[in-house]
């Protein structure tokens, strides 16, 4: 009989943060999944490679109840990834490991798992006749060929490369080629390709399948994302774990997929904030991808037209004293084919009457485009009709009773909805405060723009006498399953003239007919308190611009255009955008960040707390700070706690405290030593309802 360490799902500091010891008559290997008793429950456990306590009497230990012996153990690299993730993001090993495994494994008996495995083993449909996509992938452009050559170089094999390529420069094609190389080179090799949100880019999944299924067989590609059913997720996980799936295409959670023969990792749109998990273990899948590549000695390709400033900095070339960054920077500045990048222009809205939704010249320009058979996209990152409903007589506004926010006026279904706590109610007939019947609104949302454009275009018809068609795509219009796909296919089929929407439509889509993009009202982000707001805005605008003019334009057609309505046309961000100059923009932002001592020149962590009373949240943070200051090294700064900008959400008062260091290692070391004091402090502040620590936070 042996004693084994087993990880069970337990949050840090529940007393059983590490592994627990169990006995078993069988020789269990590290990485095996088992079922063990925990209290009165029977739970999933992971056999862990760490020393068991030798003094323990085996008689006092509980036995492992069952082992999933048909499943190969998770390999050492996977266990190391989990261990690193737990340590770096301040979680327990057990919690991290369980978050990394498909949820359905927790409830499956060994027999049920065997049945699953048997099903996976039955042959699927035979490979179809390969389509043109697989047989004749396009010949690489000179830029693509150069990048591919650089990626094939022996010195690049175990490095991280930043592929900085304009929208439409053919980055995806580079990923596919690189994957083909790697997968054909080793008969078992597997590749992981990550995307921010799979639902928004069904095209990519199709493209990957069309390319690889004829080469490697049906079932060679599996998807992994949170919208899948638990059964689908488990099947995909098993297929990857058993090496049957050669390609894993997934969102951030796929970084933890078990991929025993991993040879390549691709992170598309690496700058996208959705790679950061926002609850539980707040990991960054992009950063873990870089770590995993390093761990397994495989190449990692980070791709973006607007890289995160962190990755841009990490890929800086050597200069003078500076030896340069660790990543290899590869650039593809030109678009594929003849299509030029669109012209970017600003419209000075200070010249227009207040409340103007669209400058008249833009409406005319839209109509001209549409009459030429092109499509127009109108972007506004705000759903609903208007962000605030208000009384014209008194000072009543549609404040949410539970949040530091206004309830948004949705005219379509006549509701006032809080986008933070979800509170929804009927629009009042009269002012709840003074009874006035005349209610007005402030600001604009996608519903309003859609209505305005529908009416404006209803005054006329297409040259061929069809009525114009204006469509809106946002989280409200796509709430029903399948509606997003249906609406997108309408756009692709050319049934839509003008498409109005939120950032949902700005990213990733390959709209071939889009000749013009209008950014309705981006100014809010210029004044945001969040130091990352300009970076995000630049990304959004460049992505939106990337939707325009993707196909080669007919002879004589005017160039594709992006119009930005703003009251700050002279802002340097717009100047850089007009030049399509990400490097210039990044340079200026990095200088600002360096002067202000912000990431990537410093490393940050946030301690956040919630309570019914703000003072309770602040008191906890204050005490935590005092405890931290006692042990803090001199390279650590603990800032005084402050209420969050959105102080109240769903009746929880929220505060936070920033911890900073110029050295990542010093910050990590401090957090590790602070951890015990933090948990002790927490037990003395019982009125704190929730708290969390966020490493490398994306919003402050
Ligand atoms: P990105 O990912 O950089 O936005 P894509 O890889 O989606 O760019 O390429 C943009 C378009 O150009 C796609 O329609 C793609 O099929 C096409 N394309 C990419 N590479 C080539 C090439 N070498 N020859 C012809 N067309 C290409
Ligand atoms: Zn009133
Ligand atoms: Zn609310």
C-alpha cells in the first residue's frame, strides 16, 4: 500500500490549499485522475507529484476510491503549467487544476468515462473530398513568405514571435501555413490556436476545418469555448488529451487543454482583453501561452494589428545599451492583394448643432456608397436607445438604485435596464419624482442610430428601386441562439446596406463589400480615467477600419474610407490613426507610460474588496496595507485604498488598492509573503463580502 498526494478542489486558505494524502493499493502515477473522499463527499482528485508526509500513519488516511485507469495521466508539463498558474495568480494548486479540467469530469464515474472513450474510438465519417481551400492554399505573398521563413529558422523554434500585421495582411494564412508545416513534420504533433471569442468568428473555424480535415481527417480539429455543452467540452478535451485532435481551436480556457504532443501555439489578436479571465483565478491566457511555450520548448506566435503595449515592448529591437526584448518581432505592413488601407478622416462635430447624430455630409456619403453597391458600417459602443432617461421638468434621472450608474433606456422593448446589475423595469409613463409626462433622454445608443438611419434611408430607394436595408447587430439583437449567425450571413450575402452595431461587428469579420466605416461617437474613451483607454480605443478604431475595403476595389472606385465623428479632431490618437501608424502611437504611449511609471515599465497587482458599506471595504484594505507595509521590501509600493470609479454595483460598495513594483519577481515575492497576513486580516473583517487579488489587472 502506498501513500499519494492528491489535489482536490479547494480555494486557497481553506486549510487544505495544497495536496491531501490518501492511500491506495495500486501504483498511482502523478497526473492520474482519481476519485477520493473529502469530508462526506466523493470528489475528483489529481495525483500530484509532491512529497507525502512520512510521519503519517497510513491507517489514519482515507483510501483513494477509484482511479481513471483508462485515461493516460496528465503529463508533467501540464502539471507544471497549473502549478505556475496557481503560484503566479495567487490561487491554490487544487483550485487551479480543477478550473483547468472540463467540468463534466467531476461528475463522471469510471464506467461512464469508459463509455465515452469507446464512443470516441468508433470511426467517424470518412474524410470528404478536399475542397479548394485545402488543395490549393494561396501562394504566400512576399511578406508572408519572409515571415514564414523567419518562423522556420532553427533559432525561432522555441521562441515567442510577435506577428505585427495590418488587418487583412494575411496573418491567418501565416498561422495556417505554419501549422501545416509543424503538423506534417511530426506524425503526432498538435497545435493550439487561440482566439478571443469564437462566436464572433465562425469563419475562422470553418477555414481551419476546410484546410486541415482533408489533410488529417475529420475530427482533427476540436473547438473549446464556454458556450459548448459540458458533454461537448469533455469530448473535445478527451480528443486533445488522447492526441486524436491535432488542432485545438479555443478561447482563453483552452490554454489549459491537455495537449501531450504540443508543438505550436498561436494567439490571434493577442492584445484582446478577453484573454484575461475576470473572476476566480484571474489568469491571462496570452501570458500563460508564452509561459507554456517556454516550458514545452515550442514556438508561440502572438498575432495582432495593434499589439498590446506589453508585447510591443517585449519585442523591441536592441538599441544602444538596451539588449532588446525577448520576443522576435515580425511585420507584415501591407494588405493582401491590391486593397489599400482605408483613408481615415475626422469630422469636427463642434461645427454641428448639439445632439447631431450624423453630420449631413456623412449621410450623403453613406448613400453614395450604398448606391454603388457597397456596404457601410456604423459603429457605436453603446447599446439601447440612450444611456440616460430624464425628466425635462425636475432633475430626475434613470439612476439605478443598486449601482453607481444610470439605467439605460431601451425603446424597443420599453425598458430601463441597468447594464451592471441587470435590473430591468418598464419605462415609466411619467416622471417618478414630479409626475411630469414629458420625459427626455440624453446621449445615444445603437437603437437610436438604427432608427435614425432607417428613417433617413426610407425617404429614397436604391437606383434599382429596392428599398434600402439597415440592420443592427448588438448583444440585444443577438440574444437568441443562432440569431448572430443569421444576421451575419445576411451581411455577407449583401442583403444589408447599412450595418449598425457595437464592437461585436468591429472585430475579425471578413466583410468583403464594406466600403465605409463610420465611428459615431468615440470621444468618451479619450477622457477615461483608465490609462489603458487610449490603447483600447486605438485598437477598436483600427479594427473597425480593418473591416473596410478588404476586397480589391474596382477600377475607378473611390478608396474605402473611415469617418470618425469627434469633438477632438486634433487629438494625437486620431493623427496616428490617419497615418495607420501603430508604431508611432505605441511609441508615444510607451513614453507616457515610462514617465508615469506604468506598465510595462512597472508590474501591478490590485487588491479588491466589496462590502455593504464602503467603510468596511476600505477598513479591510487599510488593515491589509498596514500588514503589508511591515514586511514590504523597498521596491514595493502599496498605494492607499480608494473607492472604485464605479463604486457601487448591485448594492456592493467596492474599493481597491494598488500594489506596484518595477520588478516582477519582487512583486511576486511580496505577494507570496503577504498572503498569510492577508487571509488573517480577512478573518477579522467579517463584513467584507468578497475580495480578490488581481495580478496584472487590465482595468484600474
Ligand atoms: P488577417 O488575418 O491578417 O486579417 P487574413 O489571413 O484573413 O488576414 O487574409 C485576408 C484575406 O486575404 C483573406 O480573404 C485571405 O483568404 C486572403 N489571403 C491571405 N493570404 C493570401 C495570399 N497569399 N494570396 C491570396 N489571398 C490571400
Ligand atoms: Zn420630474
Ligand atoms: Zn444596477
